[in-house]
């Protein structure tokens, strides 16, 4: 073993021998039990980047089960296709996944690959991390999954595994704790099998080292884990998250000559997406309520009330959209559900 590797391992609360056993056990477990996902069958960094960005804040079951990843790769199979695509088409393909800045950043990343790297996906960690929307985790994932090159990754799953493995008692959502977790991830990484090791530690967090009732009896790290057993559930420790905020939104449902009044978002979070026009509660008080639903966005819990209006003057960002073209407009999931529910009821046609 080289001096450099010893230096790295000195950061771990484990002997070098135990660290080696952890690596071997994880890689062997993954070889036996690892799941087969489409992004694990490719070494195309663009395809891996797409999967990683989609999987931020979205479950694998949604990304795969509802066909988002497959459809995206069919529609935008490479960086040049995505770079040249119309923003409306991109938002439409992302419709229902939420956090739409991810889709826009993916296109900006594709454009950087085409314009800034002559169409060749960058191959250093620093260049990958400099792509729009790509942080240290995503850069490490692309680097290790595409080329099997050594870079650590720490996402929520990896942080949970490491916290429990080393019985880490600090709150993990602080910069100081994050630095320690990244150091541990780097020191524990199997540098020859970075692809398998990183996949393994993430999947261990998803399937065995789960937030509730971790399956320690089945865990390949059990003999070295300082938290194995019922007490594991108390880790990782976290600083309290932001308080939930409740909000009421009041929207209009106005039809005219086969068109519905719609508004296109200009704010940063949902820019380019279409929604029903919003009004204040007093403006809607006299109008019949035709739909009420709830949705969540980050820490906001929103109650959306839709009121039928006989007429309305469009504001700056509002326009009349033909009913038969609504299916082609990109809308946030909660708005799409309301529109799809109200239109077949006649919706004022
Ligand atoms: S033994 Fe339990 S707590 Fe420890 S890493 Fe495995 S599943 Fe997590």
C-alpha cells in the first residue's frame, strides 16, 4: 500500500485492514445484489448526467416507472440535440418532475459541452463540476460512473451510511460535518473500483441502511458498523429543517371562444411553465368555486382554489390558449391535474 493511501486512510476511524474489508464487502455485495438500471448499462457521461439530475429530488420509481428517463433519452439522445432543443419541449418533457430549473440547467450544461468543449464531454472533475447545475456530488457521480475514475460522492444515502458506520454524532447538515463526510467518503473509496463502490454505497443507503428500520442483519458492513442494530435509527442527526409555510392560491377558470385564459410564469422557479391566472382572494370571493386541491413545493403547503369567471382581462403574462393545444403546453403537475380534471366537465365551453 502506498504512503498516499495510508495518509488518506488516516482520516477514517477504522484500521487500514478494516477499511479494506469494508470496500471488498461493499463491492462484493453490489456485484451480487446491485440493481440493473438503464444508467448503469451505459458509460455515456451525458446519459449519466441526465439520470443524476433527474434523480435529484425525485424517486427512482418515478423517473423509471413513469418513463421520464426513457422518454428524455429518446427525445434528447445527446448533448447536441438537447443544446438545440426548444425550451418549451424541454419543460414539457420534464412536466410532473418539479424543480424545473434542473431541466433548464441540463440544457445549459449541454450547450457548454457543445460550445465550450467542442462537443466532447469534459473529463476532469473540475470541468464537470463547472457545468451549470452540477455540484460536487453530481461531478463525482459522472466521473466515477462513466469512466470508473476515483472521485467520492456524498448524497443523503451515503451520508446516512457513513454517519451510522462511524457513529457520527454531529448534525450532518452543517458545513463542518459535510467536510468530514466528504473526507471519509474519499478515504473509504475503492479507487480501483470507483464505479461499483459508489453505486454500492448509494444503493446500500437506499435499500438496507434506510432512514427507518435499517436491515442491519443483511448488511455487508455489519461487522464494522458502530451503530448496527435498533440504535442506528437515531442517526444521522440533523439540524431542524425550515418550518412549513401554508399558503392559499386563488386562480381563475375563464373560457372564451374555445380558449382558456392561461399565464406563463416569468419567475425563476417555474419560468416558462403555464398555469391558471392568479387573483387575490377578494377578487374571487363572488365567483363560484369549481375546484380545490393541495400541493407542496419545497417547504410550502399550498391550497389552490379555482373559481369560474364569466370573463377577465388578461394581465401582462396572460393570454388565451386554444383548448385543443393545452396538452402541448408544459404545466406544473398540480396545474395539469386541475386542467385535466376540469376540461372534460365542460369547463365553461
Ligand atoms: S449495519 Fe445497519 S446501520 Fe450499519 S451500515 Fe449496515 S444497515 Fe446501516
